[in-house]
C-alpha cells in the first residue's frame, strides 16, 4: 500500500516534467536583482544618514545602525531579535526612519513591507536626513 509520499516519489520518477528550467532561471535572476536593489538602497540610505554604507551588508550590525538612524535607544535593536515582538518594533523603527528623512508613516510601513522598493526610493531619491526629535 502506497502512502502520499511514496506516490509522489514514484510520480516524480515516472516522467514528470523537468523541475526548474528556463522559468527557474528567470525567477532566480529577478530575485537576485530585487536583493541587489534592496542592498543598494539600504547602503545609500545609511550613507545619507552619515553612517558607513558597508554596514548594510553586515547582518546584525545593520539593525543597530538602523535603530541609530531612527533615533530610538540602542536597546530597541535587541527587541528586533525577540520573536513576535520584532514585527511591531521593526515597523516602529522604520516609521521613525521615514520621519527622519521627511517622509510620512505610510512610507515607513512601505519600508517594512516592501523594502526592496522603498529603500532604493529613499536612498537614491532626493530625501535629506534630518533627525527629528520628539
């Protein structure tokens, strides 16, 4: 008697279409371009704020730099590593980043949800960094 997994393995061996192919290559290239756009936008955003651009590619350090750009206390960066809390904290941090660049809270939510679009807009756009104190 065959269960679901064994049936799938047999099906895959019995002449299923090739997995991958040209479409996988195209999607991989698009994915890579989106990642590069996000990194370039984050790099330019860091430079506009007077921080080192290379910090955008250092995994944990970039969170601390982002918190610093937002004007929040440094311990907020630690909250970004707490499960379930991190989503809300990151949105709040990015809303403050947007405010410090003269953008509204909607742009900050865009930074959180569509980073690969909004960080290049922020980094390569005409926005100037000015730290807003509340």
